[in-house]
């Protein structure tokens, strides 16, 4: 769920411009505030782990 409906492409472009390093964007359950609630944390940890492995083996 994007922060504002219909802004996924704009937010992706924004974050790509903020970093000189490649990165991966993951869609997570919840919104900007609730995505770190306990019920979503396993999904967030999995996304971060995958990203970390990509950087280490990339």
C-alpha cells in the first residue's frame, strides 16, 4: 500500500534518485506507520535479509 494511492512509481523514482547504490524495493503489508507492527515484522525481517544477501553476494 503506497503512502498516497497511485504514487508507487513516483516514490520509487524519488528513492532511486536519493542513492548512488543499487537497491531493491519491497512491497510490505500495512501502511507507512503499521508496516513495523508485530504482526508484520517477520515479513519485514525477511525482506531485509534478502536485501542483505543480495548486497553480500551481489
